[in-house]
C-alpha cells in the first residue's frame, strides 16, 4: 500500500483526491489489520507511517500463509479455514506462530474436482499394478545395474505426475552442478539428514541416492534399519512418531543399531534418516533426534530439504484416513514438483569418541526413561544438532519450532476427535 501512495503522489494534482481516499482507508483499517495479525495498532506502524513493523506478524504471515500454485490448473494450496486454526491454536509454536501439524488444504472448484476424479480413476490401477510389481519382484533383483533400479523408481514417481525435481546445491549457481566436486554431494560413507513431510520423501531419495534407510526416535540415539517401502509408509504410521522411547525400543528390541555401525557395515552406501522423527506440513523444522550424534566426527552429514508444489501432498497427521486423503491428492493432480536443496556437509565435532556416547551417557541409555532424562545431548552435541536444523530451515525457507512429537501426539488426538 505504501507503494500505491508513493505512485499516486508522483501523478498529477488531479490524483490527490484518490490519494487521500487511499490513505484514509488505510487508517480506517489499521485496527482491524492489527487484530488480524495479533498486534497492537502502535506496533503495526513504524514512526507514524503506514509501513508494517517487521516484528509484527511478518514472520507468521510469511510462513503460515506461504502457498504454492499448481500452474496446470491454477489451484492454490493454503492453510485450513479459520475455525480450524482457532480450534487448534494451542498447537502453534509460541515464538513464530507456526502450526507445523495442521494439514494443508487446497481450494478447488467443482469442475476441477471432477477433473481430478477422472485423473484419479486412471492412475489408481496403474500405480497399484506397478507398485506391486516393483516392491514384490523388481526391487529384489539386486544383480541389475543401479541405473536400472533408479529408472524403475522414477517410473513409480512419474505415474502420479512427479515429472521434474528442482535440485540445487546451497551456495552453488544454477547450471554449475556438474562442475562441483564429488564431495559436495552425498556419496558413499555419508549421512543424508532430510526433513520429513510426505511418503514421497523416501522414494525420491531412493531414486537419487539409493541409500540405506533408517527410522529414528526423537528421544533415542539408536536407529532402526528399514526397507524403502517401510521408510515411505513411516510417514503415515504412528510408530515411531507417537510412541514413547521405551515403547519404541521394546517393540523393536534386537533391531536397533547406530549410524556408526551401519556406515561400517555398508561402506559403499549412503545412510538416509529423517532426524525430525515425524512428519510436518513443511512449515517448520522440529527439534532433531540425537541419533545423528552417533555419526563419527569424520562422517559428513548432508542436510537435505524437500518441498512439494502443490503443498497438500504433505502428511502431518498419520493414520489410514490421512493415507487415503494423501493418495487422492497425489493421484488426482495432473503434476507435482519437488524442490530439493542440499547444504554443505556438517561434521559432528562434539567431542564424542568415534561418535559414540561416553560411558556415563551409555549407562543412561540403558536405564529407565526417567533416569535417562530423554538422553539429552550435551551443549556441544546440541550445537551440532542446531547446525543441521538451521541448515534445514534455511534451505526450506522456514523457521525452527519448539514443538515436539509430544505436542503432535496431543494434536493428533484432538484432530481425530473433531466434529
């Protein structure tokens, strides 16, 4: 609006009445605008002008109202209606106002819904037949060339319309990716730490890096190795997202290991994990699991940010209902785009010997949950986790939030009870 006012000021005098009308309407709407963004009228202005204060709801609007437009149909993905926002406002991050667990909705017209329904009916049998063929037969043919396996996965992504991924390295000019050294990208013997928003995350990472997938818990340094299908379905599963650490470790006793052990057992592979240990709607980065601390000081950890357009293919709420809604949105849209950003490697220099916790910390891991204090990292270890989280937030153009999966468990319970 200040741009409009300055533009009118530069025009002929005949425009002065319009300018006065514009300014008066800004003044009349100041109080309502302040209420909308949760601040006072004084906070809304800087130095008695009409410039919104950067401290007044700017970050909240930038992150909660960020939308993606499906260029093929002109549809806009947005946050849920205001009634839902008010009902679940207690699950907002206090510092930023971000709601990382609210499902993203899309506003579509009736003709668009009919078009989506037709596309959905065409794609469902194709995806079902090909997915069964791949995960039962093709996936286990390890003697085939790796390039052929990646081609199989890209075909799996192409059926729901994921034709293109915008991949860039942080700090590298577009178009110069091929000139970067091999060590600038995730390679054998490294760890990929990606944000988690959708079942597509695991399939895309497999199509590009062919990693060893692990699942982690927000309170444990141990990880559980899983296959590609289990890694993809974990985005819709309540385990380990909504289980306590003791429940998770008892359920998977004998399957848990560390990143260090996996890297030693698979020196020619990349290990991929989702250190948030649960899914979000892509609008914030949750506190990271201490499982990354078991990587050796010499192991490069690459933060990788994945975002989707339209953004409604994220699955912040687990469960079979969310799974059905996910497949409806995934298969009904003509196309989807993946935005991928890879940061420079981060190294765990927190002082742990060979990436393993000290004897005191190891005894704490073997004790009860109350005695272990959630296996809290030391200040030096937390600094390493903060570097990874900051990189993920910067790459995704979002903010870090203080909400944990404990709040997500309460949110999911409240969300499932609505209406």
